């Protein structure tokens, strides 16, 4: 498509009120309980409602990169109790085997993810726990308590996939680890792909 044609194409403003409502509801949930199981159960329902409609994610935070997957920050709680990010996968892109060290919820907004789960034995060796596919509208959970080590791949080879993640910390600032197949860890801090975040709080527009 030419640049002029792109300018002529109708543009629909994202309905950021959906994300604003989700962020507010999740903050209320964390104010009401610190129990991880309760957070994951209630948070799963909140995230399911958010990803059930695909009209709210700004295009700037849905852009793939030809070299690697992108992690865009959408919101970070002022006390860093939770963060919301969009993961954008180019065709066939994959993470290394990695952990999170905090609880997390993953909701599939567009496309498919292949998730390979691992368990680390006291000796450090990784045990393959099998793989599953996460389809649009489905939500998965991770935490050190229920299983925290996995490798994720875009399940589509011909187009991007996008998932929305909620973590129990400012995930871009958390020290975590990637793992070799023999279980050898290497620490990392992911950061974020974007330098700006969506403005959810401007109510001067109908969205």
C-alpha cells in the first residue's frame, strides 16, 4: 500500500476505555486481596473480558519487529504491584526458555502461541512438561508456585500474534533468568520495547 493510500484509509481510534477499566478493576482486586490463587482466578476473568473484544490496543503497541518479539508496556501500577504488556510476535519468533519469578496471566488477543513448559529439578536439570497451544480468547497463568519456566513461540508462520500479559510486578525491571537445556541459568532484565505508554486517562475523548 502506498503512503497516500494509507493516509486515505479510515482510522478508528482505539477504545482505550476498555484498558482503563481493566487497569482500574485489577487495582481494585489487588487492594482487596494478596492471595495469589484468588488474584489468578479473579484476574483470569478480568483478562478474559478484556481480550474478548479487539478494538482497544493502540497500533503503536501492536507492531512486530523483524528481528525479535516485542514487549510493549501498556500500564504499570504506581506502586509496581502489577504491569500490563502486549507481546507482539512476528511469524515464527520465539523466546528462550525463561522464568518470571512473579505470578502472571497471559491472554491471547490475536493469533496463536505455542507454550513449552519445563520444571527445574533440585539438581538444576530441566524436565520437559509438554506443550500446549493458546488460542484467541484463552488465558493461561504462571507463577513460581504453579509453574514458571517456559518457552513461547508464535504458533503462526505467516502472520503476527499478539498476547496481553499481566504480571505481579513491573516485569520490565524484574531480574529473571533464561535457561540452557541443561538448566544453566543466565540472569536478565527485559525492559520494554517502547519509550512511551498509552494515555489511558485522557477523558476528553469519547474513547
